[in-house]
């Protein structure tokens, strides 16, 4: 199960790093796929910085966990994606459902599940 946990962590890492670099290098296209539009250069800089940071931090911690077999590192991306999915859930309650809401929540739930699976399988035994 350790190998499966490391593969799952590497998948989370690949996802985060791919999206992080996409936001860093092609911010406008990446933002459009997330239904976000920057307002001027300041908005573009904010999206490039914040979205890249979110995804790159989650991806790097997940890759670190996969590489070292250190499950505790997966709590970082689990927390980030867990907060993201909770924000989407709050939005569904306060603003109502919208077309396309299920896909990102499903992906985030899968990422959280992979991180928690890896955390429990790769953490040091007591």
C-alpha cells in the first residue's frame, strides 16, 4: 500500500505543479478555464501570483511526500484542497447551484482523499 500511496501523492503533485506552471506562464488562459477574468495588469499579477502559489505549494509538498515517503507532508495539500472545496460548498449554499459546479468539487474531493490516504499509509507508525 505504500507504493500506491506514493503514486497517489505523485499524482497530486503532478496536478498541482502542472496547474501552477500553467497559471504562471499562461495566466489568462488558465484563469478563463477557472471562470475568472483579471481586471488589468494588477488583476493579472494577482492571479499569476496567488493561483500559482496555491497550486505549486500543494504540488511541491505532495511530491516531497511521494519522494521521501513522508505522509505528514500531505496534510498541506489536503488542507488547501479541503478549504477550496469548503469555499465551493459555501458558495452553493449562499449563491445557489450553477452549471459546472460538480466537476471541480469532485476533483478537489479526490485530491483530498488521495492526500489523506497517503497520510495514513505513509506516516510513521507509533
